[in-house]
C-alpha cells in the first residue's frame, strides 16, 4: 500500500510545490511593487516634512478624495526657496491648478458672542457683528508675555480669513458653515487671554470674569446640537496657558484640547492620544540670516529664567550649583521682560546650546526661543510633550538629558563638551530648516505653526470618527431615549 501510494504522493507534492512557487513569485513581485510605491511616499514625507497632503488623503473621503501625485509634489514648497525668500514661495501654474482641488480640514466655528474672544482684546463689535471684519481691521494682540499663549488668536484669525483667496495653497483648514459637513467643531474661546487678563475678582462680583465666562461656555456648549451629537468628542477647545479653562476642563474633557503640556491635567481629562500639543509663540526675536556658526558663538551653554520654581523646579537650583564654576556657561536668573527680551535675544544668538529645564510646568516658551535663536536646545524635562512629534524627530536638533543624569556631577557639562563642531553644525542647520513650523503669523503661511496645528488636528480626526462610529453600533435600541434630549451628560455611565 505504502509503495503504491508513494509515487502519486510524490506527484501531488511536486505539483503543489510548483503551485507554491508560482504563488510566492507572484506575491514577491506584488510586494515589491508595493514597496516601491510606498517608499516613494515615505521619501516624500521625510524630505518635505509636511505631512499635510498625504495624511489628509488617508483620513476619510469626506475630507479627501485622493490627490493627484504630481499635484501633491507640486504643492510642497521648495524649502530652500522658502528659507531664502519667505515672501516668494513658489507659486507656479501647477500649484494654483492643484489648489483648486486641494483637500483641507473642514472646521465649523461657533459664532460665540465677542465677550468670549475679540472683546477680550478690547475690540468693540459694530452692530450685530460677532467677528471683526479682517478686510478693514485686524484686532491687535497685547504684546509681552501674554503673547506666548496666543494660539487662540492666530487660529481664529486663520479660520476667519479662510474665505479669502489662497494663492499660495498654504491653507490646511477652511471654515464651513454647515456643522454636518465639518470634520471638527471649533470653540473660539480665548481662554488663555481670559485667564491672563480677567482672573482677579472685581469688587462687587463674587467670581472673576474668567470663571464666569467658563461657566457660560459650558452651558452654551452642552446645549448645542453639535455637542450632543458627538458628546463633544469632535470639538476643538484651546487651553494653552496651563491655568486656563481650569474649571470648564472638568466638564469639557471629551473634546480635543490644544495645550502647552499635560503638566496640570489628570490623564483622564487630557492625554497625548486625544489632545494636541501646540508650541508657545517665542518672545525672542527670530534670528534672520543667521551666519553665526559654532565658532562665532562664544557661550557654550545658556540659561536665563527664574531660579525658584514650584514642583519640578528644584532641578534649576541644583544645576546652577553644578555649572556655576564653568567659564563659558551663562546661568542667570530673572524673567524675560522688557529689556530682558533684548538681552536674552543677544545671549541666545551667541550661544551654542540653550538649557530648557522643567519649571513649574514641563514645558516653557524657552524651548521655542532657543529654536528661533538656532541655539541647540538641551532639554531636561522628563515629562515634556513636544508639538508635532509624530512628524518631527526632535533628536535631530535637540539634546535630551534625563533629570537624574543631569544631576550627576559633571555629567551634563561633559556631555555637552563632547559634541563637536560637525555634529553641532548639523543640528544648527536642522534648526534653521524647522524653525518655520513654530512661527505664528497672520496671514498664515504654508507649514507655519498655524498650519502645523491644523494638520495635527487633522491627524486626530480619524480616531475621533472611529470612537463616534463605534458608539453608534447599538444606537438603534436607544433612539427613543436619546433623541433630542440627553440623559445626564456628565454621568460616567453615559460615556
Ligand atoms: C528647489 O531648490 C533647489 C536647490 O536650491 C533648486 O535646485 C531647484 O531648482 C528648486 N526647485 C524649484 C521647483 O524651485
Ligand atoms: C448640511 O449638510 C448636511 C449633510 O451634507 C445636509 O444634509 C443638510 O441639508 C445641510 N444643511 C443645510 C442647512 O444646508
Ligand atoms: C537677509 O539677507 C537677505 C539677502 O541677503 C537681505 O535681502 C535681507 O535684507 C537680510 N535680512 C536681514 C534682516 O538682515
């Protein structure tokens, strides 16, 4: 029996071997094609650093029909051109043609009363207008330290102006007026400004204006159809100052927050999966035409800031004692106000490395001042979360040191002295390439902080949509109960 079966078995296995061979060759060729295609895409992302078009195109066909590949390539600015001459970004015919079907984040913005936004900037509404007419006048933002948390102002201006022509194709978000068509719902409350300017309780009142505005905001939002529809999950709320929105955050946590860091947030209210970290606006002057290389920067390591800080701030004192004997280290205490800004500009522009030590929060605008100065940041902050880190590799232009290491005798100074001219210069060049991502401006330009924030939000959209779709799986059973009125929205069970 065994003998008789043997040859046919052999035949079968020879046949199937042949089949297998054919199949594997097919799969090999197929996967090779696939690899070829996708490396094209990966290169494009790496080199351009503008995740924009490609990432948009994977989100959902509501925001994106796939774009013509040539068109995507065309709409990426030539970085060297951008750096040399910001005003004259390439705007060839192809670019404009492509922009006709450029796909961008669709944002619905509530027409909140002016007391929530531009009135906080002392803008006076005319008639029933909720918004300033940007064609005639753009309200000013107060200077000084308030500016570092001014993302609310720049994002709102960008949305308001999104109906203006966009010849350079910079835009990553447009305002839509039908909330059903929107990817996200934007809440234009200038919470940082409200905290900075109106936290004090004024005599007859029992509560500060900042607190009252937050209460009003929660009442307004939770009554909106848009909020009920998504339980707030597709809402975008800005709370860049670590103390802003202190009361309302406990109510509004399902939303996507735009924050400076998570230092003062419990993880159930804000976390890196759900929320977006935005840069501070730097207060130090941008170093235009910087030709100050390694040898032209006499100071090795620069730090200026307050010595006494709560919480994580003890590190500053410790480091001061470790570094104070080093000749080429500048370590001084004092805030960056008034002429301090000029001095700090000079100091950072003439230093190779700039220290960023955790203060009372993990982040500070000092990092963004260092980037604008092309002073290689040395980050000593174990809890820091950085803006756009999903598309930006900070290790290319920053040195990270664990706090426990930094506090070892000589560790930090030896590490920094070990970085030679060549390596430093590479980081310096990289800083000049990426500084644009941290620049807030109006009108916004392609790849600046405003557009980068919108793109970071766009990368959250599919996760939000997934949560929403999942929550609808069994919704048909609940329809009667849920339609129109919401059961206690804040009860844990509801979520
Ligand atoms: C982009 O910059 C490179 C280097 O400066 C230049 O050779 C090239 O022609 C530029 N391309 C465009 C489309 O401007
Ligand atoms: C808003 O958009 C939805 C979905 O596209 C549509 O059904 C609805 O009619 C629109 N509403 C208005 C007022 O245009
Ligand atoms: C930077 O360099 C360009 C070209 O060399 C020059 O036109 C421009 O005025 C310079 N800007 C500053 C602020 O020095």
